[in-house]
């Protein structure tokens, strides 16, 4: 019997070791009833506090296969992948109803629910943990001194009396040798609004002492509050693409669900998706989207034109703009006087491009032309016709427009040449007009971002060099502008919504800039910022946490053991459905929150 267990432990170890050495994270099926995955521990919320970003093994039941990889339709009763032409006569019967049957099968397939992670039984989970532990114990004579494995976690179906949702094992090393294993057990309870039914700190300390000899213990608290994000409408959670949460950590916890003290350490977690109509950056976002559509059109050969914001055609807007510069437009007298005075025109059709946060009042000729064209063009022909009008006006000296000294677009270079009556010939055919318009937009939007970031003293030009470079191809220039836009959305959210002071916004700006110099564009990324709790106390002190945690710990270093309880507004386990407590009367008018309880216990097993 013992040799069989050792043999099973070796086989399990070899499977885990092979998976650990692979660069890919493809799942592995073990003994048909177990699926093993390798992933980072922070991908699973309930494990994040113990595993962090380190790789772990996850064991669960394989998801049943619903669809065959073969494109050919198969009957539901067929278990063979290679049935040939048997029963051809039967297969050819009722051909008139074939289409209907196919449609029915498709409807049935589409109506099947998408299965999530599937748990194993507690007995199977304990068996896997025992194999893992044996394979790491160098004192077992039949087991070699094997290299250390990643921590192992197993999903459980909560069918045992303790309602165990996870079990786990993690090695403890002394030097290069495994000297012990920490065994974890995570149990869960359904939601309750009765605070008297929640675990007390005394009970938590007793649970810790059950597994560990009397020693000095410390109890720490942590909590997460949502400052901005999902909302509840008619008992339904409406998820938001934007979220700002704050994590608190403090010592000397005195009671369950206590409010974090002002002496806590606090870290903001900021995730912002661009395009929110409520954002002060929304108009700038629409401008960026038009720029992106031009870049995509050059890359793919097909452009999805955005619905024009102006009812007047692009060509007519351009003609009116040029006529105004020539002094022949039939506009109001004050507009003509303003044009003559400033040498940079402004018409009645101009509306603030951004709100007061981002509005820039020094748009030159090329930038104002871009504003008109991006609001009105709907085809390549529009772009070509508009630019043809402009280049002819420059060539014949009808206009002498003003431009910024550092303008770098092709049209700006033609304008500079026109000052000396020497204009290069430009063939406005093919994709050349689109390239020119894209350059105009890139040039303008770069100045928009500089205007805000430098004007608010959030950074310097040296720190923006990567994002403003014109040495890379236009596609990459658009990507880098998109990164800057995302950065500004993050800054605006923290500045206007949270009202953070200048020093925090400056630090956040530097952090975002540094991140995007290295990593690709990602709206799912969470930017983090340490702050003093007093800065946001009015946001959280009267609110309920979305997660609250108390942890009792003893020991030091790798031999530290912890027992914790977490109270959360939603289950931390995604593979089990929690049913409402039939004995609990819910008061729909009550403002008391309902909390799910998740308890994590740890045992240290030393290898003799």
C-alpha cells in the first residue's frame, strides 16, 4: 500500500514538474478526472493575498466537452470521432428536414450555458495534497531530493461539513532543502446581514491557537473601499469600465468591520477606460478616435468613417475658411477684425473643442483646418478635395496663414515654402491626402497634450520625448498618443473626482509615464498610488467596505503562519453557487450590507 502511494506521488510530481518547466500555460489533464493549470496567484482573488504574483498550480475538474473540434455536425449520441459511412441510407433520409434539424441543433448549442471552473471532491483534493507533500519530503526513503514545486491549490465542492472551497500546499525551504509544508484550508459561508452572526476576533484567535502552539501573535487589518465604479440599480449590479478603489492596511485591530484609522497605509487602485461620455476628456476622445480611423485605414485599406458632426460638407467648410482668410467671406464685422488682429481666424462655427480643462486658444491655420475637416469629412475624396483647395490657395498666394514654429506636418512645410513663393508639387492622389491629414491631427493633438501636462506642471518635455517622437512611423505615433490620452483620463479622474493635491497628481503622472514607456497600451491596467487616508476620508468613513479582513499571525519569515477571515460584498469563490439562507429574513429597506464570510486557516507540517 505504501509503495503504491509513493509511486502515485512520484507520478504526480513528474506531471507537475513537466508543467512547471513548460513556458506555455496550457492546461494538463491528469488521470482523466483532474485538470491542472499553471497561472499567477493574483488571477484568483481569494488566493492573491497568499500567493501574490508568483506562479501556482490550480487543480480542478475538467470542463465537459460540449463541442467537437471537427466542423462536421455530429449526433448527440455519437461517441466516436471517426465513424465513416455506416448507415448512409439512414443519413440520407428526410433530406427535406435537414435545414430545420441543423437550425434546431444550432439553437440548442447556443442555449447551453457557459461552464465555469469545476471543483473536485474534498477526498480527491486531500489525495492530491498528500501526493504533493510526499513528493517534497526528502526524508521519505523512496522519494529523491526533488526540486521545489510551485504552490498547489485545489478547488473543492464545499460538500463537507466545514464547507471547504479550497485546499492548498506551499513548501517551506531552509537553504535549498524543503523542510516543511504549509497546508491551507479555505472555508466559506453565504451572505448575512446579521452582524451578530459574523465571526469575532476572539474566535479568530482561538482558531489560530488550535493549529499552532502558544506564541506571541499579531493581528492586522486590511480593507478595500470602492470610491468610484460599479453601481447598484434595482438590486442589480451595473459594472463600470472605470473603477477607483482604495486598499487600507493597519495594525492593532479592535473589532470586526472597524473603519480603517487615519494612521493606516492607503493605496489607490485606478483603472480607467477611455470613451466615457461623462469624462471631461470625451471631446478629445472623439478626436482621437477619428485620428485612429485614419491610421487604421492606411494600415488595412478600409476606413470606417465616423458620423460627421457638421451638416455642411467638408469642401464647403474649407472654402468658407479660405475665403475668410482672403477677407471676402460674408461674416460678421467683428470676426473679420479679429482675424486681421490675430492673424489666426476664428469663426462662429467654432465651439470649444474641449471643456475648460483642456481648451487651447492658440490654434494655428493647420490646426483649425484639422478641426473643420475631422468634423466633416466622410470619404477619401473629401480629404483630397479640401487639401487641393488649400494647396492652390497657397500656390497662387491667396492666403498667407500663420502656423506654429515647431509644426512638422507636410502641409505646414508647404505653408513655410509659400512665404518664399516656392512650393513643391504635391500629388494629391492615392493615400497621400490621408497621410497629410493624419500628420495634421498628430501635430495638433501632441500640442494639446503638451499644453495641459506642461501647463499644469505635471511633467517636463524631457519626460515626454518618447510620446512625442516623430521619428517612428505614424501608426506607432498614434499608439503613443493613445497612451498619453489614457494617462490624462487617469489624471482627470483623480484630479476632478477625488480632488487629489498637486504632489499626488505629479507622482501619479510620473508613474503612468514610466509604465507606458515600457508596456503596451492597456485599459485594464490598474495604476497604483499611495496617499494619506485623510485626503479621502470623506469618501470612505461613512461607507461600507467591499472587502474587510483581519489576520492573526505568528512565527517569522517563511515559517510565519496566518489565520484570517475576510468579509466581502460578493463571494470570493467562483466555482460554487451560494444559496440564500432560508432562516434569514431580509429587510429590503435595510441599509445594512450583506457580507460573505471566507476563512483561511494554515497548518505548518515539519519534515522530521
